[in-house]
């Protein structure tokens, strides 16, 4: 092969990297993740409520059978379960607030033309 001949084993250049996601796409992705987490918290809360009903039934049964020590331990477990449910509700509310702020941020971004023809966003 000569100096100016084409190489047959030459590989094609690698593809260009994908463009970075826009702020709207990022906001949509984050909102989906937050909503997914909210649904998981709802499922966890439903499980906690079901567990509370079972514990209440066990407490009643233990009290009828005269097992006061067992009933007392179950009552403490019930209180812990209710506290956890309260924390889950608080987390859900905070996540909904973040989701609302994210939605508000994306909708309030208005494109504006600045000096020298630059197109940017003006967040209010």
C-alpha cells in the first residue's frame, strides 16, 4: 500500500455524544421520580394501616385472655406504627410540595430575547 492509498481496516468515527437534556426534560424526569416515590409511600401507608388493624385485633384478643403484658407490648407496637404512619404522611406531603414547586418552576420559565439576539429563559 502506498502512502496516499486508503486503508481498508479503517474504523468509522464514533457517533457524536447525545445533546444534554433540556431543563424541561430534566424537570419531567424529576417529577416522574417524585410521583413514583409518592406512590410507594401510599403503598407503605396502606400496609401500615392494615398492620394497625391486625395489632388492634391482637390487643383485644390478648386482653380477653388476660395476657396484659402481651397486650401492653402490642399497644406500644401500635403507637410506633401510628408514629411511622404520621411520618410517612409528612414525607408524602413534603414530596408533593416539591413536585408542585418543580411544576411551577417549569411553567414560569418564559423565553426572552436579551441583548445581541441571545435567547434565554427568564425565571420569575
